[in-house]
C-alpha cells in the first residue's frame, strides 16, 4: 500500500507540473509576446478598410492593390473604398465603416478634439513642397500679378479645410494680413472649379488635378500662389487610422496590419517614382482624371512611409486655434501616438 501511495503522489506531482507548464504557455501566447523558448510570437494581421477620395493622393494604395503587394506582405484583406466627398468619407470613419482614411491634418485634429482617438502613421502626399500641388488660380480674363493683388478680393475656398489653410499661408507669405484675406465659401470642389471658369469667382484655392485642368482651359496660377514653390511645406495628405483599430481586442493585431500596409505602400512608391508615367492610366481609372489630362498629366513623386513631423502638425494646430476651429487642446503627440 505504501508503494502504491508513493507512486500516486509521484503521478500527481508530475501532472501538476505539466498543467502549470501548459498554463504558462497559454498565458504567454495570449499575451502575444513570446513562446516559452523566448521566440517572439508572430502577430496576426487583421483585415483593414481604408476610406479615400478619388484623388491622386491614394495612387500608391491602388498600385499596391493592382500588383498584389498587400498579399505579398501577408495582409489577409485590404479594402479601398472611394467616397464622393470628404464629408461622407469622414462620416464612414466616425461610424466605424472604415478603419482608416486618407485626409489632411485638419481632420485628425478635429476627430481627436471630438473624442475619437486616432493615429497618423504616414504622410501620403506632400512630404516636401514639390509633392501634391495646391494653388490659388485666377479666373480667365483676370490679370492678378501677385498674391498681394488679391487683397480684398473674394477667393473661393471652404472654411476649416486644407484649401483655406493653403490660401491663408500663401497670402501670409505675400505679406497680406489676415484681415485683408476675403473668402467666398464654396464647399464642393467641382462647383468651385465651375464658378471660377465661368468668371463667377475671380480666384479660387484648388488642388490638383483641378489646377492643371483650369490652366488647360484658360485660367492661370496667380504668381506666388503655387504651394510647391512656397518657402514652407503647407499641404499634406495623411493616413489617419482609428486608435481603437490599431489596438484591437479581438486577437488580431491592428498595429501589425499597419506596419505591413506601409511595407506594401513603400513597394508601390518605388514603382511609381521609378516610372511615373506608367501609372497615369491608373489615375484616369481610379481617380477619374479628366480626359483632357489623361495623356499629359504629370504624375507626382510619392514619399516613402513616414509620419509628419511634430512641427508640421503644430503649425496646423496653431492655425486652427487662431481661426477658432479647435476648442480643446490637441497636441502632436495625441495624433502621432493615438493617446
């Protein structure tokens, strides 16, 4: 009997050790950090839905999709959803219908101010002044010789948007005080373009490809009104990701997804920058590039994945505060780290 009791105690002890070891392994894997051997556990990427507009800013995403780069970097599913307006794209993001969106720095600041935590992992276009042209365009038959000539002239723009920010910054660079900048509120970009070309607006703040199309049809960039020639970089589009998505609680790793997404982005950027004209047709198809520009439009260079600097974000935040567009404190760290 004693031998039997001793044997049973031995069996129970071994079983207990094995159970604890298995529990330790399970705990380690659940935490998603390391295997018992010390080897890092591979992150499980999650599907991602990206909201965008039909503009040139998203060209590397479309190229990555066409070339299968998302699959090559191990992403299970990437959906690129185009919206007809920035308002609808932002609404989809706020509602959780998309996990990320292409936008400017003003939108993430407003989202954070309203309580939605976000993170900006990269600039999509506008890492330097040469990328992503915005311009102040004079209507046909007008004769503005400089930005200073626009003092007191109503310029078509939309309040609390990147086009207003560009207008204010270029007028400031021209020495025009804030009180001398007059504005005509025209929210929809196509309508603003049409009013300009019809002469109902004497000038307007526009992005590409509207700038090139306006030039083709008799309008012109007001001297000093081209942000690619400004002394500082004033227009950037960025990828804005929900902080909730980046820190998922369903076992998948949103942060790993973003890292791999940026890897696919870099592959597409390398292709575009090596042969820009090869991807003009993609812009025609995906971004609705007007046919008059289909054979001649100059495809921009694109930046490798890198977040905007804190200084660049702070300039936008300062402008928003001055204009009364930001009622609560938002810092660059809030937007870069999703805090």
